[in-house]
C-alpha cells in the first residue's frame, strides 16, 4: 500500500487539550508503520513525544493550512489524518481540502458532513431530524436582535454558542435578558462567520457520552459510556465523570446505544465517533447534544478504563479494515477488537483546578463553574466500588486535606453554602461533604444541585465511614472497612491522630494487604495478557513481581500549569530510555491522558494515586531495583531512601521566578550535570513571552566561570542571571533544575536527546559518543541559527475571567516553537 | 450487617455480607457480564433455580421497576455481587433491589470478590453452589447431596393456555419458560398471541389456526424434554412459519437431527460478536447459553447455520432449508440487550405477513 | 418531490429475506442461475448471489440480460444480445428492480427462451408496485409498495446511484 500519511499535530496544549492526542498519535504512528505507511508529522509543539520519534518525518512549522499544503505537495502525501490533533487539526484538514480540492490527499477518519455537524449545530439538528432522532431546540442568529428573538421563542434559560469559533468552542448560558445582553455581542464577535446558535437550555439533564466504533461494512460496536456526576450546566471537563454508567437502566442505555449507531451509520463513520447526550432524569427522555469525531479526553479515559486497544482499532477502521480483520498488538487476545468491552471495575475521573495556585500568585479569579471549561487537568481513581474509586480519584487530585478539616469549610455561613450549592465552584466536592455534615438531606441536595441523589448517598456513606473510623481508633474491622472503601493510610492516620507509618505497619501486621486487579475488557471471562493494574482490598491478587531487574517509574500526575505537557514528555522519554538500557519498566501514574500510559512504552502500568503509601504498596509487590522519581517529591524521595531503596531523581523545578511585574528579560545558562562536572549547553533569553536561543552568541560560553552547584544529582540545570554574563567574572545568579518546558524545547532544537543521555549517566552506561559530546561542549554543531519558544495564550481571560496578564513561567499551559 | 458465605461444590468459600432474604438456598452458579439489566436477568425464567454472579461491581442503582420484569418475581435462587446499592434513586423505580429479593425470599450476598470468583468459574465451568450462614461441613454435605432437577421446563412453563390479544397475525407461543420480552416484541406487531404449555398437542396448536409459531426460550437441558415435542416441532415446521429461541432453538435442532451438548464455558452476557452468515455482518445480542449445537452434526441434515459466535465458533442460529422455520440461540427481545438483536422478530413477522398474503 | 420510502438497511434486509426464500423454494442451491435484467436488476442479482455464497460457499453464476431488443413498446428492431450464462436445464431466478405492468418481464422471458431451455424460471423483484397489465406475478418480492400510475418509483443501487434506497415521487 505504501501510503504517505500526514498526521496533523495539535500545536500548543491548552484548555481542552492535554497530552491525550500526543498519546494517541504516538500509538497511531506505530500502527501506521506496521501497515507499511510512511508517516509525516507537522507540529510546532516542543512537548510532543510523537515528534521525538526517529521513524517519523517531522516538520516543525506553524500549523496553518498553507504550511500543511506545502508539506503535502513537497512529499506527495496521499492521506491526511486530522483526528489525533484536537479541534485545530480538524479545522486545518478541511481548510487544506478546500485549497487543494480533488487534487488533495484523502482525509482519513473524518468526512465533511460529520465535521460540519460537529461545528454547526443547526446542521446537526437537521440531520438528526432526518433520522428521527431527538435534538436540542436551536435557532440561528447573526445579530443581537436575532439572538433575543430566539431567546423569546425558546424561553430562558438559553445557551449561546459561536459558530466556527476561533479557538475552542465556547457555550455561554444566559438565565435572563441581562446576562444575554452581556454575552450576545461577544459570542457573535468570536465567530468567524459572525453567527451564533441559541439553544433551549437543557440545564439539569444528565450528561452521558457514548463512544462507538464503526467499520465500512457497518459493524458497530460500543466501546464505553461515561456518566457525568454534574448535570448539564457545568462544562463536561469540569465535572466528575464515571464509567461505566451507573444510574441509567438498561432500556435507556440500549436506546442511546442504538441512537449512537444510527448517527455513525448516517455519517458513514469509519473509525471513532463520540456522541454526547443529555438525559432528562424525570422521564429518561433524551436529546443528542453534540458529536465529537476525534480522539479527545473522554476517548482517552475509556481507552484507559477498559483496556480496549482503541488507537490500533481506530487506525485500522479508518484505513478501510473490517473490524474482524483489524490488526491489534499481539499482547491482546485475538477477538479483543470485536468484543464489546465489559468492565468489572469503576473508574472515576476527577478534574483538577488551578485556582489555588493562581491565588497564591496573587491573581483574582472567578471560581464559579459553568459551561466554559476551567479545569486544567484530571486524575482518575479506580476501584471496585464507586466509593473506592471516588476516594482514590480525590486523593490523586491532592485533596488530601479535605474532610476532617472542618475549619476549611466550617467558616461558611449557611447562605454561602446554599449559594455555592446552586452555583458550584471548583471545591464543590468539599462543599457537598460539608452540606451533608450540616444535616442537609439527600433530597434537598439533589434538588439544589441537580446531581442525582445516588451520588449523595455514596458521599454520605463515605462521611459516615470516616466518622466511624475516627470514633474507633485502631479497630481492625473498621480499618478493613476503611481500606475496602478506598481510604488511604494517610487519611486513616489523620483520623486516628497518628502517622502514616504506624497505620501501615498495623495494616501489615493484621494482613490487610492490597490486591491488584487487571484492567481488561472482558470482565474476567477471557484470559487476556494484561499489563495494567489497579489496587483494591479483596481476596485475589493478580499482580506478581514483574522480574528481577525492574525499574519503577513514578509519573507526574495531572496536567498542571507551568510545565503541563512537558512533564509528561520528560517522564515518557526517561521511561523509554530505561527500557532501552535493558530494564523492565513499571509505570505508576494517575493521569489517564498521560504519555506514560502509552501501552508499548513500558512493561507494566499501575493506575494508582501517587501518595507515599500507594507507592510503597507497589514497591512491596514489584521490589524494583531502582525507582525513578520526579525531583519535586522530596518527602517521597526521602521515605524511599530511608527504606533502603535506590532512587533516581529526575531534577525538577516547576517554574521560574515571576517576571510578571516588569517586562524584564532573564539570562539562562543551561547545563548538563553528569554528577561530577557542569557542562554548558546553551545560553538562552527568557521574557514573559518567549525563550530564545541565538546560535551565534553561544561563543560566550567558552570563557565563562563555573557557577556554584548546590545539587548533587545528575540532571539538566539552569543558572538564572539578571544580565548577560561576562567572561572571567564570577557568575551572580541562582542555579535550579531546568524547567521541563525548557528541557523539551532543548531536546527538539538541539537534536540531541538530553534526557536519554541523562538516564545513561544515572545508570553509568554512558557511551563514548556521550562523553565526546560533553567534552566538546560548549562547542556544538547547532542545527539551527535561531530557535524561539513561544508561550501560548491559553485564553485564560475567557475561561477563568482573568483580566491581568499572567506570568507564563508559572502558569503557561502550552507552548509552540519555531526554528530558523 | 450479617455475614454470609457463598460455598461451591469444589470446596471454595467466599465471604460476604447479607442482603435480600436471610434464606439458605442452593443452585447452579453462573456469572453474567452485562453491565446493565440486572432485573431483567434475575427474572428471566432461563435462570430458574440458578445463582447469579454479576461481574458488574455496582448493582442496584436503578432499583426495581416492574417494566423490567421478565416474569413475576425473581427466578434465581441467589444473587452474588460486589456492591449493592442500598438506596436507588431512579424516578421510575418502585422499590430497591434488597426489598425485592426480601419479598420473594431470595438471598443476596454482597462484598464478594466477584472478579476472583468469575476467574475461578471460568476454569471450573458451572457448579452447584449455596448461600449459607456458616460454611461448615453440614452445609457442604447438603450442597453435595443436591440433585439438580431435570424438570426445569415443567416448573416454569405455564400450566394452562392463555391469550395475549391483538388485532394482527395469529401467533401461537409454546412456553418452555417464556420471558416477558418475547411477548412484548410480539405485542409491538399487534400479534394476537396464544401461549400454550409445553405439553401442548398438535391438535391443540392447529385448532388455533396459527399464522406463525414461536418456540420460547427456557431453562435446563433440552434432552430433558419429552420426545413427543420433537415430533410436534417436525410437523409444525412444515405447516407454518416458525421462530425458535434459546431452548426452543436447541429443540428445533434436535428435532431436525442435529445434536446438542453442554458447553464447556457458558455464555451469559451481551458482548460477544455474532456474525450473521448471509450478510457477513457482526451484531451483538444478549446470550444466556449453557448448551450448544454440535457443529459437526449439521452436515447432511436439512438445516443450515445462519449465525456464529466469533469468540468460540459456537452456532447461534439455524434455518431450515425447505421450510420457513428458523431459530436463534441468543435473545432477540432486547430485555435486556442491544436493539439490533431484534432482527429475528422482524424477519419472522415478515415471513408471517408474506404467507398471510399481506 | 422525491421521498425515500425504503432506506439502505431495509433494502439489505429485504434482499436477505429473498435469499432465504429462494433457498427454501429451490430446496437448496443446486442448479441455480441468476439472471439480472439490465441495469439495476443485475446488481441486485449480484447481491443475492453474494449472500448465497456467504451461506453456502458456492458460486452462483450471474448473467446479464439486455432486453432492449425485445420490448414490445418500440418500433425499431435492434440486434438481439446473447445471454452470457448457460441456462439449459437450470433453475433460473430472473431478477429485476421494479415489477410494474409486467411487460418488461414478458420481454425478459422471451429473451431467456431465445437463449436456452431452463428447467424452471422464478421471478424475484425488489419492489412490486401493482398495476399489472399482463398475467405475471413475482415469486419473491422485497417490498410491496402500492402506487398510483402518476407516481414514479426509483430504485437506487450503490454501484450506479451511489446509495441503496427506494424513492417515490
């Protein structure tokens, strides 16, 4: 077939795009190469892990239609894949198609009609009506007057959404005329065609997402369903999400499934389709709210939760394979692609917000949750009960100080509590627990929040359990119950006014040990060769020590501001190099979209919270030879070391000092420290907008003094100075670990895999080529004259109502780069 | 919350917590992988006298509502789950799962490591099991002494004929352990349905002047059914369009000279890919299957294969070469289960309509 | 105003049912030959043959019958086109998309007889729209769609029209 396939990258990360598309494109590249395709990638995101592959042709260009056309023509591209690069990639693919017309390459995985339906609600409604499927009532408007006409006809509350929006699609809810006045003009302005849809609000309905796959012969299979705990009205990314669906009865689920298939058939989907529904909790009627025909976070969640080989199957179907014939990696049982995934565990996805960090940085934000996304990342908790999964997800999102700090929530007045119940903020799970504590009944709470009462019963149960545990310190039966429902050793210690170590020892002495269960899509019916596990406290343990010479690698958790995707990139690279150096690798992380969970990347994965107790539990099973930990986890590193374990630290500094107040520039001297000597790599300039490297000025590095080095671990470091250094003069500044964003950037623009080299030095397996390279420094053959890293404006204004410019060193969500 | 135990014939013991009725019961144990539809599954007569293990760890959130009943009350002798929702919040529900089982004197046991149990059962195949208060020798003795009845159909089939009226075609259903879903589907076509006990004679059937016959699904071993029924089937298939489901399908096979054997590992779920041979399309349907057609005995008979389960090659559908008669092993009534699986009813009613001259 | 009255899925099911009925009536597939009336009848015939092959793993020959020279409603005499399959002693399933007045079928029967001596001829049509002018009936019917003489029925097949459907206008 020898096709030349172009993957359109996603460019800078931001709200709506974490590392899930990079993870998908990485896997897709493997699947495409296996089919004998030649693969090209255009991306300007330095954090792209896929772009670090040597078996792909990477073009570092701004993602514009013109640039893509250039690459297509220059390389004779025969097929374009836009559905692993987020919404931008999709829009670009069709712009390219418009430019090239019939002469252009085939677009795989998407068709023009389905794209239109994704962006244009009116068109979606028409098609749905044509197929006798229920849709949201909507009207088109091009002027504020028309917007109001629509609102009068549909009745408040209404939702306004921009058609063909620049950037991420925004949906803004208006409860009354005043609110509508505020948003109407803005929404029209954001649309490239100056049009908006005005929808009748379905606020309070349950949000359900179904993910289906279809092949060209119309075989449809349901991969999974996600239920949001928060109803319509809160952006789905900010909601707590659960899979499998909990509160819908079979007939409703089957109807939704059937509808999703009808839609996939109607659009002749080959590959993946996600259909979002809103279900009226009063009577189980429903409407189809939108379509998502590309790989997004919900798809990534289902892939992780079920263990289904989503990307290899999607790739095969997209290129015209029948479902029975799709090639999947040999680690899966033969029929896995055709078996509808069936789960025997519960996965809860918990959103991670950044308000705390922003407030610490003195930035005012609006913490209220609504239809515009505010969360920046997410974690998951996996368990065998909803309580356990919820507890683990909460822990993973670092809410370790929640319940039983009555001071936190206890200060709120009753009316404040009610206000926040109706208008939820990011900390609403704490608020809900506080409300339960204050005696609100489940029915009252369900009424005020429109969250299904089912979840309140669960929260109540957790609350009661905590009270019971606190009231009976060192009661073994209660401890067993606590562990059964997911309470951590740390929390139990807090409840017993003790320390985590004592609790752990007590647990050990009484044989209350975690059992690890495998993630596989057949609920235990079939033998699947599994490598993904989660913990629970039951009777059978399925995880055995992987081997005698393993390395345990601790991931960086949820996507956060500052280093965002680069943290994932760094740990993925590091993990890959350990594998190359002959270790069997075991990964542990709680972020479902993280690159470290790419199936081929490691030999075994644990989806677990990353607290010390969780890690120690895994260490007990795996007994690894070495443990790799990101440098900021000081407590963890110390605990592991004092337990006599070999710890490899990946030096980590999350962000630079604030450059917010002045438009100042800082000079960064970037070093590779091999454990003994500092080797200067490059001098870069940092402002609040960008980081740049000029090859020509690197000669200055030759005559510089060596700065003070307060760190002992090998790694990549940066010396921060206020002004340009002078030859021969002592250096004034501060040494710190190189921020991961800069590490990723450096890897890309120097064409040297610094991280891989670091691992080799840590393991004492550095090659003569490595030594030669370091000896040569600062003389280095730079492939480019100039390289610039741009901090990308992540639309903080729209998402979080932040009016002031942000310190990108601390708060950047995404970056792009260019080279000359 | 009282402790209870699930004990298996092979000596295994699983500890859990009681819900439902405090009764002690015995039955054949099986695991069901469906993530939804627990009420439909528990009330399906095919599971009469059996103990069901749900692999889905959270059961009961949707409560019990009588639209989801496949028979009056639960048919199972016990329910084994990981977590049972004490309270359900579904607006359409009339009671919780716990109350339902309590009323019908069926015990449940929760907080069992159902995944471990499932993995164990997939190795051993089905066994006798019991839900007891103490896993002592006495309990095991009683369990081992249990003789499973071969009169399942007799216990679940209706003792008297009854009518489910409609204005459309005249359909006679022979009840081998009929589930409501079958009647619901026929109602959708406004069929005028008469349900006969499994002991019906040829005369009784023909007297109703049927436009079509349905052989229902049901519990147990098809070889336990009296021979006369097979010859009844042979005559009926020549006369009128015939649809057979589940146990009915196995009887249809036996009637036409094809052999049926117990399955090494039973299928209870709705996730297996089933290929419709004639179109080469894959579909999904609910399966509740303990017996299967012996594939090698098809050759030379007058039936051919219409559907195959792609995970193990087991035959899921047959059709007669010469007569308008066909059968399916899976459940085409969507209670619970995928909507696309209802195709056989469409095809059957099409056949009936064509032959009525419509 | 064109309206779709049978969609792709319904059309597929109809063909599946016809296939089963053919097997039933013929007690199997021995000696079976499918002859499709040009143009769309041929494709429909091929779909039936595909299904038979799926089920019985045997290849049924499909022939194309061009009846333009046999029609009774034209003045010109056109050269007769020979049939590309052998029908002597065979059980022929004649396939067309729509059965209307019956004149096309009568012409088809003439054409068949000119090409051999079949043992049996059965007729399979996707749509029977009524209004027969000759004593002709189909043995296998996909859908019965009663129509007025003013209406027009159009069968679309993927190979020719890009989609499978039946439309009425």
